[in-house]
C-alpha cells in the first residue's frame, strides 16, 4: 500500500468506528430517547388503528386500549436487551394497571416461542405476534434504526409522549409514565 493511501484508510476506519460508537452510545444511554416520531399525534393514530394477531389467535385491535396510558413494546424472545427489560414491565403493569396503564408486547417472533416464554416469565399484559413485516410497522412508528427493543408511550388521548430505542430502565419508565396518570 502506498504511503498516501495508508492515512486515508486509517482515517476511514477511525471514522467508521467513531460512527459505530455514537450509535452504540445513543442506543445504550438511558437519558436519550431516540426514535421519537416526527408527528406524535399521527403516530398515535397509526398505533390505535393497528390490529395484530394475539397469542390466543384472535385479532387484537389496539383501539381497545384507547383511554389508557399505553406502553407498546416491540421485542423478541431472542433479543437479550428485550428479555432484560420485561421483568420491569411485569412489575409496572401489576403496580399501575389499576391506574390505567396498559402494556402491550409486540413480539417479532413466532407464537410457538412466545407462548412458553410468556408463561415462564409470568407476563401479565397482552401479547401480539408479528413476523419481520412488523418491523416495518415499528419503523413507521419512529424506529428508523429498526432495532429491538423499541418502546412507545401514548397518553390517554392517544398521542405519543415518549419513544425509546433500546432498553428502557424502570426509573426512566416511571418518570415518563407518572405524569400521564
């Protein structure tokens, strides 16, 4: 390699690693809420207009949860960060469900994997299942990176109030939902 190309290649590699680090930081940082949709009202309407197949093989319209503080979490059984945050969702649903909080898990997975996992974990909120085509739906809702987990929080009127790409920690979840109760 010529002496002129070596610095260019090194600079390119450094730039690539820098960009990857920035993406990783945004994904892992609990204080950053990337993935917020451009139009929170229209995005909320998209969510409430959606109908996905439940693990009970019945079509579940999201409209049935209108009027609640709705937490929509895109996840998969094979996603380690998803599995890490689910116990917190289970606790939060148990503690605040009576106050009008409703979690809904959108599994990008196969029902045959989701059902045993849900039973094992004791998931206490509705689960719907979609294949990889459901990732396109998540992208339309603001998950431009199309990564999991991805969580949206809608207020009682159906407007998206928060979005999180990556794990949403219990403290952050509480700070986002409490004002909406």
